[in-house]
C-alpha cells in the first residue's frame, strides 16, 4: 500500500476506519469458513473462522483504528478477547438461527450457511465497535471499570 493511500485512510474518521478494518477481518472470517466447513461441522467452522478473524482484527484495530490507546498491549489483548468472546458467541448462535430459518424457507444448505454466517457477522460488527471503543482500546484505566459494571 502506498504511503499516500495509507495517509488518506488514516485521516478517515474512526468509525470509517473501524468499518474498513473490521470489514477486512470479517471478510477473512467469512471466507476462511468455506474450506473449514469441508473438514468440520458448520458450527465448529464458524467458531474457528471467528478466531482467525479475531487475530486479524486485533492487529488491524490496534494499528489502524485505535493507535492512540495508551493501554498496555496485553491488557488490550485480554479485553479484545473478552469482547470478541461475547460477540462471537452471539454470532455463532445467530448463524445457527439464521441457517435454520433460511433452510426452512427453501434455501439450499451451502447458500443458507453463507448467507447466515454473513448476516450474523454483520450484527456482531455493531457490538464489536461499541465494545472495542469503550473497553479494549478506550482510555487507560477504562477496561476493567467497564467489565466490573457488566
């Protein structure tokens, strides 16, 4: 990526950068599920894909979306994992619900799984932004205070 393009991207508002970085991580999450589904059940493939997407997301969010966070990287990683654990559980449950509904409505299994997983990731994106902006990459000292309220 050229330095000029990177500069333009870094000048975008934080929510736009979050959508770009999260969209990239979500795309990897969604795409990697297809080969995983060839070797494991749908739910397991969704969960493994979520872990891969999480790792990519952490690197992108930390470097591109929330670079000014003064919180230590290990604390960020812990809170990132906790936020994503909650949202990944929701995404997995929604994916199961959506795939069941799609199949009942007559959609083929492969298409139903792809649509269900993509839709569930979209719902999880909003919760991720809230969690990461308030907890993971928020100002120093905010992470544990927010978790204590939950």
